[in-house]
């Protein structure tokens, strides 16, 4: 799977803007590329974010999710793993200090997945 570099930069900026609260969104795009994110209404704090998935319009293909950790750890929590199981195959966590080196992608089981940045 590929992801647009511009999209990663936009997601990093969204995470920075939400700090010290978490940011959460859905990842979408074409069959082989993640090239957009969808922001739904969400509630966030310093240790969690809850997205209102019922607000997702019908017919939108979801590759996965993205959220931030306001700590320097990109490791998924138990709550993250439960969230990963709900939507898609690819789940990005962006962690503090929110640079291009501070993000990782995981599958729905929490195993790290490499995305090709294009």
C-alpha cells in the first residue's frame, strides 16, 4: 500500500494542532493508495479520542484510521487495538513531537506495517 507524502504532512500538522489532545480521522483513497483523510465529529482529550463513526456517509471506502498520541510513543494501546478492528487494514499513529519520523502504521492486530511513501 502507498500513501501520499503530502497527506502524511497534513496529518502531522493536524496532530500538532490538536496537541495536547489526540487527533483522530479515517483514511481513504483509491484501491492501492491512501490519499485522503476524512474528519468526522470527534471528542478528544489528552489520553483518548472518540470518533462518531455513525456520521460516516454511505459508500465511502475506508482504508483505516489515523490518530495521534501526545506522548513520544507510537505503540498502540489495548483501546487502539479495539479501534483498529472496526475499520480497515491500515492504522497510523502519529506521536509527539509530530515530525516525519514520528509515525508508524499497524494492521488490525497491531503488527507494524510499512507503507510506501510516494
